[in-house]
C-alpha cells in the first residue's frame, strides 16, 4: 500500500495498491523532488474514466514499470474532480504541446511544478503512433538529466503560453470599438445564428458524434425564444430534449442521463453518469416543461430525480459525484440486454414483441451483440403504428420495466464515486429547486433546502466565509479538504438564491450576499474585471488561471455574472450590476464568435439586453402566490416575498399592504400599481 491509502477520493484509493510510490498533491512531494532533484510525474484522472482504468491495469500495476517510475520520478496522482485547478493548468499545457487533451493526463514537471512535457494515454507497448509508457519514461529521464537547459526553457515557455491563453477571447468586439452599445439585440441574434448553423436537424443537439447534451446552449435557445419569439430556438430545444430522452443516453429503466453519446442518434452512450450533467439537464427540463407542459419532460425530471434520491444521495443529504461506466471490467455491462433476457421477463410473447419493438431490441443486438434500450419512435407514433392507445401501451410497459429493474439490480453494479463536491452539489440543489417550481413536488423542495443546509455546515472552513471543496464521511468522521474554488462559490451562491425563491427564508439571501463579498475579496482580478479560479490565499499551484469556457460545467465567471445581476437587484447594489456588465464586455468577442463554448455567458448577455423585472409579494399569502407565480417560466425576474414590509431589503421597503397580499412588479425600481393575483402580475411581466 502506498500513501494514497490515507486519501478520501475513490479515484486515489483505486491506486493505493499500485507498486508505484504515489503521492497525493501535497507539499511533501515537491519538497522531495527539490531535495533529490528529480522531475515530477503528475498523472491525472477520475474514478469513472475508462482509459484511466486501462492504463492502471497495463502500466501502474506492473512492478517493472513501477520500478522505473519510482527510481526516476516523484509520482503524484490527482483526482481531477478533487483538484480541478491542477487539472486546468496541466491540461492547458497538454493542449498547447499536442493539440488535444483528455484523460488520463500525464504531465512531467520541474520540481517547482512547471510543466515541460505532457500527453494522455500511453500503451505498454509502442502502438497507435505513440511510444510505449516505459520508452517515454526513459526518454524523459534522459532529457532531464542531460538537457536540463532545454527542459527549463520549455517549462518557462509553456507557463508563459498558459498565461496568455485567454487573450484572444478578451479582444474588444466591433460594436464596442465603434462606440455602439454592445448590449444590443444584434449581438444576441448573431449568437443565435451561429448556434443555428450547428443544429443537428435530424437527431437534435449540435454537430455530429460524439454528441454531448449541450444543456447550456439549449438553455440559451429557450431563453432567446422567450424574449424574441424565435420559434426555431424553442423547436430545437424541445426536439433535442425529446431525442435525448428517447435515446440510449437516457436510462430507460432507472432514469438519469449518461455523460455523452458516441453516435449521432443518441443510441450508444458512454455509460458513466455524472451528477453535474443530470443537474444541468433537470434544470433545463424544468424550464422547458413550464413552457411546453409536455409529459415526456415531466417524466424525465421525475425519473432522474428518483435515481438521484435512490442511488446518489448520502444519508445526511449530500450528493455523490458519479457512477462508473464499467462493471466487471466491461463498459455498459450493467445496462445492456439480450433479446432472450427481455423475452424471459415479459409476461407473454405478445408483450415481449411489443416491448422489444418499442425499445429497439433486436435479436442479435443493436450494439456489439447486446441491446441498449431506447425508443426509436415517440410513444404516440408507436401507438398509432400498432393500433393501441398510448395509455394502454404504457400500462403494459410499466410493470415490465419494473421487473427488468429488479433483474438488473441483481447484477454487479458499476462503481460509485462517493466523494461529495461542493460545486456539483450546489448545481443539483438548484436543479431540485427548479424542479419544485415546475412540478410542485414538496420532496424536491425539502431535498434542495436540506442539501444547501448540509453544504453550509459540512464545508465550512473558517468564520470569515472560507469553504472546502470536497467532503466525505469516513468511519463516522467528517473529512473535508482543499480550499474551495471559484466554481464552488459561484454555484453555491446561485443555489442559495434559488432556494430563497422557493422558501422565502432570508437567511439564504444573506448567506448569498456574504459569500459574494468573500468571492469579490478573494478571487477578483480588479484589473481585468474577471475572477481567478483559485483564491488569493492558495499557494500550492504554479499559477492562478482565469477560467472562461462553459464546457461540461458552466464557467465560474459566467455564473458570477448571473449572480451579480440577481444580487444587484435584490440588494440594490448597482456596483454588482456594473461589474457584471464589465465582465460581459470583456467576453463579447468570444461569446459572439464561439457561443457553444460560452453559452452561459451568452445567457447572461440576454439580461443585459432585455432588463430584469423585480417582483415583490407582500402579505399573508406571499408564499402561496410566489409558488403560483413560479409555475410560469419568467427567466427575467428576481423575486422576494414576505409577510410584511421589510426595510432591510430595497424590494420590500415601504410595502405596506394593510393585511392584504399584493404583488409589486417593477423595473429599474420603477413600479407598476400593485396587483392581487398572479394572472394580473403575469400580464405586467410580459
């Protein structure tokens, strides 16, 4: 057993039995590297990464390979989800050096942490136009010993390049250079048109295989339709979500979405399920359901959150990180079926034929000799084809799905990554809050509030607002570690605002304000009006990066823009709104040219072009009317509710209602006459 046995990350614990003398990302590794003048090998992955498992089996479990590594390098294992700051820096180095990235990420560093060589997967024997892992180790050892000047120059050059990576996206756009107000509908139209060029009109989503959900780009389309009436934006959102839910990327038995599909038609997923993907998709589905009221979206929300509650929730209300793609060493084995297994589970041959036809089951399999359940046709279209009603078919299929779930539950399950991350938990808390507003299920409200309270308690680092990034309970002992990153604060502030709107408990609003002030003090680069990913207090990385991309996760910066927009109105702090505007101005060039990479930024831009409404509901029925109002999709509003006027908050100050409940709809703090019903309020909000 190596030092990783003392860690809490499931990924690091997977490597605790390797003969490699692994360190975690801790100061003692760097101290030893400097003392012995050895290069550092940092190997980065995550617990549900298929090729990480492959490289471990082929190389890190091999005692001969481990001997080479131990003799010549100080070896560090990093869970990219536990240390995204480390991953960001060295992934950037890999992309600069090789033109691409991925995991496992293997990067060679000088003893002070500067990268000089990086790559991804290496085979045990030279193949795929790549050297073998042992060959690379010998080469790096030779270069480090005999060409040290080249190593130092390369490391300095790479660090300089990493520091410059954002400069292209921060150039001024044409509107700003010409003096025109950059926050105008033309910019949004350009963003929409650029996204539209990449619509997959055959199968939904964007582009070809591999195909990711693109939830933030779809959220932009939904909001863009709300303000402009652009039907193509709504249609593509609805079409894409429908195709995903009917695809193999969605677990037709247990609910929940896999990370991506390997094919264009969403049939074949990469079977890992990530908490954050499902959080973002549940939020999007909740908003889309409010607009369309389509039952398929309601079902996907309910089934996905049932999966989260059943398999991804800790006893004290935290959410686990991920479920692996592999079980028994095979990707997808837990999820796939033979035609014979399906037939044996159905009550009759007729049921088996109907079920197999609807769920795309083929005698020889639809993927590598096995069947992934999916729905080639919508239920309504299939019902017409077989001459039965959708209701009758669903009544036949539901018990079969339940029985198949029972059979599946007897199989060996994929691995569960049970670490609890602040950022991803906050995303899921927001998803539960949104689902509550859409469906009215009280258990969703309870889960959202319980999770946020859990995060505020278990991740607290100090009395001035500092938080931890990761938490796990080990033998009844709370173990939280690593200072929280920008994403942690940004997503948690969003979650606090979201749970305030469903609870009207001002403690959440106050906490959001306090954490915002902490984030401004510890993360903001005042010269560029953008936030660093790491706190000013963090000293264990070679540089502080500013992360801008909305990739699988929204950028902490774009999330802070939306937080500042909301909090500025709720607390009457114009400096917040001005900072949000300044941040967006920095990003206009990037988001206009590459909106799929900056979709959350584009979404925030909408609220600079189409101003927000302030809604205050005051009186004894404030909670009831707030709930009623939020059943509707009103993305451009901030909401406060209280039993009576409260001068602490600008939106509630002076709102005397003489025992009645009234709704005040305002814009830029100029208010319409108060109304007493949500129908009247909705008219004012249009």
